[in-house]
C-alpha cells in the first residue's frame, strides 16, 4: 500500500509518501501558487520512485493551501494531521506546539494522536514563522541563521507583539547600538512568550512536541522550555509532522476502504 500526504504551508510545501515499511519526503518553497507547489511536490515524489498517480492508494492534503489541490482524495485540517504526525515521531506526545509560517497552534491530544482540544493564533503574524522572517530581513540575515546568531546572548526587550511595530523597534535598537545577538534573543523570547501563554490555556502537557518550520529554531525551543518549565521535544523530522500525519491518516482510510 502506498499513501501520500501533502502539506501546503504559506512558506514551504512538504509531501510524504508512505509504504508498508518506510516513508520518504520532499520539501520546497510554496511560492505564489499553492496549487502549483502541491502538484510539483507530488510529481517530484512520483518521479523519484518511478510511480504513476494510479499507484497511490490515497492522497490527503493539509495546510492552508489544501483547498487548492485538485488531485487529493480528501482534505484534512493541519491540526488533525500535526497531532497524528507528532505522535508517530514522538510516541506518547500529548501536547503539540506547531509554529508555522502564518499561524501558531497548540494542540492537546490523548497521547495516541487524537485531538482533544486546541488553541491557535491566526489573526496576527506575531508568534509565527512570518514574524521571524520579517525580523530576519530587518536584521540583514537569513531566518535559518537566527538560532546560531543568538546563542548565549542576553535578550533585548522587544515590547511590541505587532509585526509592523516590532520591526520598527528592531530597527531602533540597531540604531542604538544594541547587538544583533541580543535583539534576536529578544525576538525568540517574544515569540515563545506568546505561544507559551496559549499552551498554558490548555493545561500541562507532560510530553510536549514542537512541530512546524520554526521547530528547527533551537533558540525558540529553549525559550519555550524555559517559559513552560518543561522539556520541549523536537526530532529531525518535526517540520514534516503535518505531511506525515496526512500520509498516516490516508493509510488508515485506505485500509478501511473509506473516504
């Protein structure tokens, strides 16, 4: 049996193909067309493994761009997919913190991948990957460099949670001679404080897993762990949790012969 999960995010598109014994993934920028990015991700997998669309038993789409995918068998919310994918990556995960490009979510699960409750920030870019991307641009660096640049620095105070005002604040701090390392550390703390407050509204997770693109930022993870007073678990494939969860859900539905 072969199933595919395609997670079209606002910044990156991820796709996972899963067989009975293994899984593989591709990742690429979403660009201006979620439909084209999702289609290219699927076609990339098919080319790599010399498969046709008919060889795939079921495809599930997720992420903000899932509604644009005409080739999928079913669309499933990223909340459901991240919960399932996080449990597959970290057995027993009962809380999932997903910080993606355009929103942040904290998901409470039953420890086996099913959603119990969730909260999300989808009204403002603050506390998201987009926020970090804007701040990195203001600082003249790449978003992938943020964690290393801030390592060990004393965080500067970032007062505003609005992306526009925070960008102005960062520029002002630079003009005052505050080091980039301290500014970035302050940005990480600002993001973590906002997301930690969301997590506290759901209760105390005992096995918290960090997913989404921002999970690759060690600085944000450390700040979250400090704010919540608990270990925050990431694994090398944490950023693929949505696509992986979609492939797993597709697998379960295909086995049952349901849509």
